[in-house]
């Protein structure tokens, strides 16, 4: 039986330097899922002047990665990691909390924080909480 998988992405420009990115990842992420989102994001970033990304990644339905998707995520983070100002990771178990910690180690120029509540994550992205 095939399980539903995918990635929903919403990108909103606040101005010519600030992009708000919301990702909801569910099931196992395939390379094509990640690559499609990445291409849209790169188009947005190319049209901006010194972009700053404020991202919320909802992993509550996440299961895992296809190996190629995982490698593509690493490559993308190396290329664009410094453009992320804040990254809020929303999860519901220890696996997602550990992932948030690992991401924080690799995204040195970014603030990365784990949340179990989407509304708290959004408030933090908006600067309403320290």
C-alpha cells in the first residue's frame, strides 16, 4: 500500500528582503517533492536583495526521507543556510526535537527553535517571543 507523502509550501514576501516560508511535510519525503519546493524557493530568493528567510517547518506528519531527498536537503542548506534568520520546527515527538537540535548545529547564522505548538512557533517567528 502506498502512503500519502508530500510537502506543502507557502511563500510570502514581506518586502524585497524578507520572505516568510511555511512548509508542512508529511509521510516520507521523495526527492521530487523536495526539489520542486527548492526550485520555487530559489526563484523567490533570486528576485530579492540579500534575502532573509523566516521559516516554519511542520514535521508533525513527517516519517522520513528518501536518500536522494536527504542529500538534496544537505546541499540546499549548505547553499542557502545563511539566508535563514529564524527557523521554527514544529513537531510532536523526540525524533523531531532531535532533528531541530541537529539543524541548529549546522545553521550557525540562524536562530533555530523547536515547538510543539504551531501558534507559538508563528509568534516566535514574528518576534513576539524571545
